[in-house]
C-alpha cells in the first residue's frame, strides 16, 4: 500500500497514509482499518470514541465500555 501511495499521480496523504506510518502495523492491535476509522472519527471532531473492544482502548482518546 505504501508503494502504491508513492506512485506519481496518486494522492498519498490523509488518514490512510498517516496510519501506514505506524511502526509494526502488520502485527498491531487494533489493526489498519480500525486505526483509519479511529483517525476519521477524531478528525471529524469527535472528542473521544467509546468502544467495547479492548484493542481500541490502546488508542488515544478512546473510552472502553463495560470494563
């Protein structure tokens, strides 16, 4: 994906490109798509995100429910 985003004519900015910079992304929990969704929520103005998923609680500004 990183190679594709670096292709001339392809816009490689934004949430996807930013998440791809995450160290050890291939084994990270939460994974790629969850991290993109998280960034989009926060970028849209959400002050925080609530979830039942423990992996999400590792991300900034996430509140774990039912713990």
